[in-house]
C-alpha cells in the first residue's frame, strides 16, 4: 500500500473509527470483484437500506434479522465483520445496551466511513479498519476476546482458502464459552427452484459463493466435531444462520 493510501486511511480517525494500519492493504478479492461497490464506486450509498437487504435475500431479511437478534443479549461484547446492508447493525448495538460493546472490523476505507455514519449515535460501538484475518486486539496487554462473533454474509465474498483462514481467526477471537454466528448461503435441496438460478447468477456476480452452496460451511471449519452446531434455514436451505460453540 502506498504512503498516500495509508495517510488517507488514517484520516478516517474520529471518535468511533480507529484506523489500524493494515500492512497488506485491502484484500485482493475485494479489489478484483467488489471494487465498484465497496472500494471506489458509489453504489453502496443506494444499496445500504433495509429495502435492498430484503430484495437481495428474496424477501427473507426480516426473518434472518430476527434470528440474528435472538442471540443478542444485554451486556455482550460482540464482534461484527464488514458493513452489512440495512439497519441490523444499529439494532444489535442498541440491543446490548450501554454496558455491552459492539466492535466492527471493516477492510475497505469507504465502508468504514459508512459505518461511522451508521453507528454515530451508538456510544458502545467502535469501527476499526482492518482485514479480519489479521485483527489482533489487545487491552492492557491482554488479548481481547468476544462473547459473540458475527460473520454476516461475509464468507461467500472470499476465496476458499481465505474462508478457512478467516474462520480460524474468528475462532481465536471468541471466548471459550462464546459463539460464532455465520449468516450466509447454505446447501439448498435439489428441488429448490432457486438453487440453479442463484448458482448461475453468482458465477457472474459472487464467484466465491458456490462452494458454500455445494460443499457447505462445515468444510471450512477446522475440527468441526469440536463444536456444538445450531442451524436455522431460510428459503428451503438457500440461506443459513448457523452458530457454533466449543464443546466443554
Ligand atoms: C459483511 S459483508 C455484507 C455485505 C452483504 N452484501 C450484505 O448482505 O449486507 C460486506 C463487507 O465486508 C467487508 N469485508 C470483506 N472482507 C473483509 C475482511 N477480510 N475483513 C474485514 N472486512 C471485510 C467488505 O469490505 C464489505 O464492506
């Protein structure tokens, strides 16, 4: 990353946005596939609404949102990765109350600016500019860990090897009794009429999504048998909200 880019990222600093210099810069898959949406283009401004979140999930947004909110409790320390369309993140920040904390890690500078605006009146929230794979928070020399870590429609945007490394990072950021939540594509049944149209459309617009729909999330979690899995499906298996928690 050039010195100029580093400088402009650090200028994002404000009360609730902490720019953590990321030596590797913006992940390559974001620049190559999502450049117009997250990095340079102005599309995000129009897409970041509940209405678009609902359209992009075939009308499932409200159901998915309620299912995420069911896991949110007062006073929790929550880590969320990446800006998500719509109002859900604000509802989570409000749901944990002032004694909870809502930390958001986002790799694209423009998206951190959006998040800053979205969460500007949530004093329990903090936005950090970093690639989640390399995020390593510390407080008074001790590593910070979270009660709940949420990867909301995040994994399908990254190549498979990155999916694995990011999941390892999420696991290391969760307390022993904590949970990791994945909201993303799932393996729809053959009879699901949306299965093939979505796979074909994604080959053009979301090229890293297919492996979640064919191989499943389990393939990317190291030692999956060590976790208690809880899965909720939406739209006949097109989407999932899955939580994993370490077995005792
Ligand atoms: C959380 S996903 C959700 C977007 C999705 N289309 C939705 O339904 O809301 C997208 C965000 O994740 C961010 N992101 C992708 N890879 C990341 C990474 N490795 N670390 C941090 N943020 C990342 C992107 O820059 C983008 O702003």
